[in-house]
């Protein structure tokens, strides 16, 4: 079963709201597209001790088998790097761009948004302690049109440093 991941998310039309919530995946059985949170980071790979990684098939299926996604090719935009180097911070900028570009309700103006609006999306914080582990995928899959006219699904993924954990003990 998927882990609960605390995320801060912002709907494009709610620039001033700051909502934190735990995402409940409601695993098991058939699911409705609306059962996924509109915006949230879902842990699809859990990192355990001794370099063991567990793929959460159900969580991945719940994201990629949504009606508007399941019959399209998937383009994955993933940020990988050492822990505490800004992967989630960078992904939050990508989220701003994706929301501005691919969501009809996106606010008009500059995709970067106002300087006084904090970045929100993938969980991150300052300091030296890890904030995320495993692999997280944004629950909202964006639909883009290629120059050929083909529609593809765009997924944002944060590696949460799992690749680099192997080199820490060697």
C-alpha cells in the first residue's frame, strides 16, 4: 500500500491559499479518476534499509491508468541528484510552468508568478535533514501536444536521492 506523503499544494486559482494535507490513496479495488488528489506527490517507490527499493504498483497504476492518460505515450520529466541539493525546489518551478501552460484555469501573466508567492508542490525545506525519500510522482498528469499533433502524458518525478544512497556506504 502507498505511503502517505505530506505535501503542500496550490490550485492555480487559489494563489493565496496554503493548504497542507496528507494524501489518502484509498487503495484497493476499482478506482475513479476523481479519487486521486488533483495535486499531490505520491510515493511510487519506497526506499528501505540496505538499499532495498519497493515499487508501489497500485500507486503507479492509479496515476497512469486515469482515463485521460491510459491510452497515451508517457513523457517523464525527472530530477535526480544528491540529497539536499534542490530537486524538489526545481520541480516546484516546473509545476508552476506546467500549471500555467497545461491547465485551462491557469492565471494569466508570467508563469513564474509573483515574487511574494512561495513555491509549493513537492515537499522541501532548508537544512541538512532529508525531507523526502524514494521516488515521488505528481498525481496530476498533464496532457501536451507534440509538433506531430500526437497528445502525450507528461509526468513529473522526484528521485528523492535514492540513486545516490548506494554510493554513501561504498
